[in-house]
C-alpha cells in the first residue's frame, strides 16, 4: 500500500565532545515534525559506533545503520563547519554507503562561525552529487550559532529560522516524492 508519508533521516554529522549539532538537529527535528507528513529518524553519528577506518568488509555498526538509510526517502544532514570543511566522521559515514544515497534528495542544515557552515555545505553538495544524490538548493544556516539559540534550544530569530526550514522542507518533500515515484516506476540508470 502506497503512503504519502515520507521517511526522512536527519543525520547529526559532528561527533565531537561539547558539539552544538544536537541543539540544531533537535530544533530542526521539532520543526520537521510540525511540518507534517514525515516519519523522522534522528541519527546521531556519535552513537552509531561507526569505525574511523573504511574496509571492504563492513562491520556490525555499518550493517546496523544501512537499513535505516535505505528506508529513507530523503535525508537532512546537520553539519558544522570545521576549518572550512565538514567533519571527518561525516565523510566516513557517507563513504560507508553507496546504494542508500542513490536517487534520493539531501538537504543541508549547517552551522558555524562567520560563514555559518556554508563552505561545508558546498563541499557536501559535491560529495553527494558523486553518489547520485540530489541536494536541495535552499540551506538552513546559522552564523555564529552559539549566540543564536536560547537556553531552551530555540533560535533567537525563530521566525527567520522557521521560514528557512519550511522552505527547505517544502523543496525536500517535493523532491522526495518525485524521486520515490521515479524509483518505483523504473530503476535508476548508471
């Protein structure tokens, strides 16, 4: 039975101690839940047990995460910018999988200092393009993020952040439905 509910995996890309990613991801998760029509799966890479070393023989952590990614119709990657790039554990997590990303949309929510994570977002677009995923044009970005959220984990500019998140989710859901229908009608060609 076909359902209009979309399964969206939200991936927290930083694994550092004292990271800000969970604050951003939990806010976005709440906004996405209120958007409606989404079955959300919040994946925190700090708790997946993925190895730092890629091998030809996937370990149990890689195998455990694979079905969650495969079942997703779309992805939201929440990533900081560290030294003009995105975190190494996020790159490792992306590289552990191939088929799971193919012909699916990926949205990016980024954060950081002055650039707000936008340089990391641009690099992620290149990587996901190589994996045959479609990145969403609009991005939610938090510049100097540590000063942009209140003690309850809500953006100080809730209206602006909410409008950006809604635009991103509208585009993501459009692409997710279009690509899910296309994958169902015919295999993705390589």
